C-alpha cells in the first residue's frame, strides 16, 4: 500500500481576506478593524487556525454582550486559543 502525501500551503493575503469575510459573515466586524490589515496579521496561519480565532472572537463578543466583533475580542481570542503569539501585531486602522 502506498500513501500519498499532499502539502497544502497556508493561504495568501487575498485568500485570507476572503476567509475572514467568510468566517465573519454572521457576525459583523466593528469599524476599528480593517480586513486587509487583519489578514496581514494572520500571515502564516492555516485556514483552520484563522477560523478558530474568529469563532473564539465571536464567543468572546457574545459573552461580553457586544453586537459586533471588535479588536479587543480578536486579541482575547488569540490569547485564549494560543494560536497567534504576537497579538500586538494585530492590525487596525
């Protein structure tokens, strides 16, 4: 038996922008977040890592009674998941 191995690269900038739009379609992003800057901050992360951070940010948002995902929700999600270590690099306006 031969197993095939496939290498799937992490998403590029344009794909990360599309992923962020897709994963946040049910939860509005606040005006303090620029999707392009956020996508740059997520450079090197896999699709599932980006999804995990944004899902956790939505949970943080709801638990704090907010109506939109803001930068603080994303930073808290990054710290909670431990996926993105340099949270100070997360982009905003």
